[in-house]
C-alpha cells in the first residue's frame, strides 16, 4: 500500500502522530508562556500567540533579556504592529541570534499579520 502524500509530495503524518504533535505543541506553548512571564514581571502573557503579536511584549522581553533599550511604535494599527515585530527581528539579526534549525521567523510575522491559527499551523 502506498503512503498518503500531502500537497507538497511529503508523506502525511498519521492521525495519532498529529495528535501527539498537537499535544507537544500545546505543552511547549504553555512552557514558553511561563518562561516569558517569569522574565516580564510588569506584564502578563496569557495567550502567547495573541500577546506577542503586536510586538510590544516581544520588544519588552528582548529589553529585559539583553539590558538594551529598543525603539517601538506607539500606535495600534496593523502597520505599527508589523513595525514592532520587525524591530524585534532586526534586533535579533543584529545580535546574530539564529533561529533553530528547520524553523524560520516567518510564522511570527504571520502572527503580526493577523492569522489566528498560530505559527504552528503554517508549516
């Protein structure tokens, strides 16, 4: 029997693999949310995807971790949110922080663009 192939020609994971991946992703999200809250004392993150999407909390986290002060856009329009996320990504690039192998920063930009499915839905 031939394996089921996805639209990109890669083998699709079995339903149990997808469930395990979803559980792992949920645990990672919860763990990272706790880690962020430990560092962001003045702010509280309840939904990691939603609360980092405008870039303000992301910039605050980078400031706490690095000790540097970063600029930020004050507005609430989509343009300001994208600018704040771009400021964070540019800072990480400047500090030569690399993303983990096989992961790209693109999902974070999709968060700022208003996708409500979270970064893991875009692989």
